[in-house]
C-alpha cells in the first residue's frame, strides 16, 4: 500500500520524500539540466504522487528545481553570473558564521574538523566527488553550528542547495579545484583564534570555486 501522510518515526512521508530529494540535489547525485518526473520519483521513493508533488513545489520555490510552462521538471543550469552571485552570497554568510563560531571553537571541534578534512583528502585521492562534497559541507556545517545562528545557517544551506549539482559536475571534470582548499589554514586560524585571518581564509576557500567555469 502506498502511503501519503502517516508518520514514520518522527518524520512524515512528506518530510522524508523532501529530505531524500533535497539530499540528491545537494550532494550532486542529480546533474544540471537533468529531467525528472513525478512518476519516476514516486516509484523511487515508493510513495504516492502527492508527497512527491509537494516536495517538487517546495524545492522549486527554493531554487533547487525548475518547472517549465509545460510542466517539465529539471535541475537548473546555472549561468556564470548566477553561480558567482551565489558564491559571493555564500562567502559573506560563511565569514559571518565563522566569526560567530570562533569563540566556541574548542579543541574537540577542531579535532573533528581535522578528521573530516582527512576524509576529504581520501575522497579526493579516489575521485569520489559526491562523498567529497558531502564531507566538505560537513566540515563547514560543523563549524557554523557553533555560531548558534539557525536562520543564517538555513539561508546558507539554501545557497549550498542551489550550487550542489554544478559544483559536483565541475569537480568530476577538474579535481584541481581541490588543491585550492584552505581547510588546513582555516584550522590553524581556529587554533590561533585569529579572526581576521579566519575571515580571509573562509572567503578565499569559498570564492576559489569561481575557477570551475574557466
């Protein structure tokens, strides 16, 4: 039997479908320009059309999906201008979150960030783009959660969502982008409680992705 609205644990079917589809977009499982259908998504998630339709509408409002006048659902293809604008927004928000988090960046957090960064290096060596992107977001999110600014973090995650497919697609074709990561230097700035250096490095790390369109 198909389900549409009952609870599974603490997550409704609508919420589960939304999260699963959102994660597929966020981590680059879906490529820019790829077409989707409500029927295929309902089959994949083993549910009825209603929660899928609602999730698609919600993700369209968030800029993660595009619906044409004919009803065709696709992953947006970002222009250079839109991509760079999203990166610029990301750099501003992330720098602010990092500064808010800095006083709470204790040894346990820095150790965790170092561990995540080692995972990223391993994924880069084996060319696992989606796992690399997932770990990269975990690195940044783990730091920014210490800022205790849920609204700002929510806005940032929406920006990540719009960038995800494009970054994964570009990363799969150009692993030189990884060499521009500033994570080790960011860890040093956190250890030294150096706010000005942290702002500089966060922005440099984020804006380094501009090169994927070159």
